């Protein structure tokens, strides 16, 4: 159950990243990369505080990022 909660919280966080990157679309790409690493760090810390395992948290974070990225790309392809 902890893994499910972490994935849901991280998906909410990745949605927040998409919103902030959309709001800052006129910024330089360096700032978007820095913002991605900040959100990745936050996702990792949220997962680590719940699961108490760094290895499991890294796997869950990579999985949630891949899941959200594939969903985001699918919706982009459908909408165009």
C-alpha cells in the first residue's frame, strides 16, 4: 500500500512540474532543467520518507516518472 501512495503523490508532483514548466515557458532551458532536478529531489524525498528505503524509492520515482512521461506523450500525440 505504501508504494501505491508514493506513486500517487509523485504523479501529483509531476503534474505540478508540468504546470510550472508551462507557466515558465519563456524561461531559458537551463532553468527548466534546474526545476526538473528540484522536482525530482522532492519526489525522491517524499518517497523516501514513506518507504524508508533509498533503493525502493529510486525505483518508484523512476517508474512514476516513466509512467507520467508516457501518459504526457500519449496525450500530446492524441491532442495534435
